[in-house]
């Protein structure tokens, strides 16, 4: 649907548009940029519409396929035929559906339920956007994470290695994988924002640690310019947040990313209890995420209450230390990084968003469950203001065409290379604010 919107709003690319060689893809095919909106890998063939040139093979109707001569790529062939007045275009690889070679991708039901493929076709994320994961041990050397790690810290043991020290410490690695596991590396899963950068911060262990370690974790995330900070941890009983931790979270929300701030995401918790406003999940600006199952129903353990902002699928398929695969992960611990990864994806296509704007955007584009009652402000204690919706998010970010335009001349490095179709986020978010009924905690 995204592609159809683009083609409906813009004239099709033709051989009259300049084709600029941009490199070679992983399969050895040449990559060409056609103008500033289309970059494709080019096959050694061309498609002709109308009268066929010699050697053409009928595709159907009056469309023909012509193979290139030895040593000739599809663009050279198309130029040659175009000079002979044929209506022609190179045979190019279109990313209508990402051809991920990650073997567990097909089992990631939450990506299918959220309809993430159109978003991946726009961008797999921007490496300049950083997701910081504050959790237990994280296997930063694992195949699905190593290439994305740009910072690592163990505030629990006060060193620079957050790797798990025990075989059963899988939580932090699984959470990080859901948010940002690398794509197309022939292993494991695909993260919500697979090209975003990752900062791994170990906070949790077998023993209690001082509140100062939480402050240190947040300050390290700020130092690494985090755009999103995921927290899949909390307390089993209501505990008011110490002022020092509240101040550190506020510091991240206002000082990271050169003042644009980091969106702080907290899991609602898995104790089937009501959350109090004074807890970490109820702090101003924190995005609190509850968990739903594969049918969109709330899990029977998720916490609830006025603090819950949005719900998200409780991802069950992820990675563990030493390149293991986990198929029974879950809880709000798994729902939070789903929301964090989507937030990072949004920053990838519009890095101008502030932390507050980003949180409001995720809330405003969430989807209401028609079988559930919401209060006058549009809030439900279990679902929050709704379940996160990548489809609605794209429609809100690109209201004119449904997809972004590429920045002219920018080479792809696995990031977005996109600019939004609106003039600025400020105008859009002013209008969006009229739709937002979120309370200001």
C-alpha cells in the first residue's frame, strides 16, 4: 500500500531520469540511484513495453524482457535500447517485502501482527539513532547485536563489560534483540529497528544495588546520545521513585540528543496489580507499556492503571546469550522494547522530534480496541490510550504521500536517508496536539 501511494502521487521514473551508479549490493548487483527518490539494485536485464527488440522474451500483453549482453548491466542495456526509441526500463529489485534471511523472522508473529514490513520498506532505521537498553547482562558479542553496539557499560559491577556472567541471565540480551537485532545477517531475528545503534547497560544482578547506579546508567545513556531508553525492569510492589532517579530520568528526557531528549520507556510490570502514580512508570513523560498477546488481548499478568500509556505485543521470539534462540520470552519486558524499537524507527525518519513529541506521537497513533471501554479522556487502565500502530504512525509522519522522499545525493549506509514529506515536525505536531488527550502527569 505504501508503494501504491508513492506511485499515485509522483510520476514514474523513466530512462530520461539520470541513473547514477551508487555501488554494489551484497549479491554483486550494481546499485543505481534514479533521481533523488529511487535507489535500486539492477538486474542484467530490461523490460520493454511495446514492440520487442531482437531476442526479447514475452512477459505477457505487450511487455517483453531482454537479457543484457555479457559484461553489460541493466542500465547500460536500457540506455542502449532507449537510444533506439524503445520504451524501456532496467529490471530492478523492488523492496516490496524485505527479503530478510534471518531464519527466525517468520516466527516473529508480533512483526506480522503490527504490519512492520511497509515500515522496513521505507527504512530499517538510522544508525545515528541510539536505543539504550538498561537491563540485566547483555551479550554484546552476539551475532545479532555486535554490529549495532556503540556503547557498553556495567553499572552493576562498575566496569565496561555488560556481558552476562551466568548461563540463565538471558533477559537483557532478549530485550535488546527485540528492539534492535540486526537484519539480513543470516542469523536469528529482526529487531524493530534493525539498523539503529544500541547502547548496552547492565544494571541488574543477583544483589541489590544503590540508587546511584541507576543515575549512572542514565547519565551514560545521555553521554551516548540515546534517543530512546528502554527499561524492562521495576518493582513487584508499589515503591515511590527516589527523587534522584526521577531527576536522572528528567535529565535524559531534556538533555540527551543535544536537548531534544530521550524517550524513556518502562514496562508496566507483570504482577497483575494496579500501578501507583508515584512509581517509576508514573513519572512525568515516561511511556509506560502494558502487554497484549497474539490475539490482541491483555496478558493475564500485565499491570494496569492510569500510568499505562500504550499497550504492545508481548514478543515471545528473541535471542539469548551465545547465539541461542528464545521462543518463550514474554511479559511486559518484551512489550516495552517493541514500543522502544518503533519509537526509534520514528526518530530515524524524523530526528527533529523531541522526546515529548515522540511519546505523544506513539500515543496519538495507537489503535483503540473496539471491544474495550475507554474513559472520557480515551484511556483504559489496561490498554492505555491504545495499542501501538506502525500503520497509523506512518500515516501521521507522511500525511501527504504515505512514504518519505530520500535526501538528494545521500548514500545509504543501512539507515534511512529520508526526509519527511511535511515542511517541519512543528506544524504537524501542533495539529496532532489537537487530537491528543493524554494527561500531563
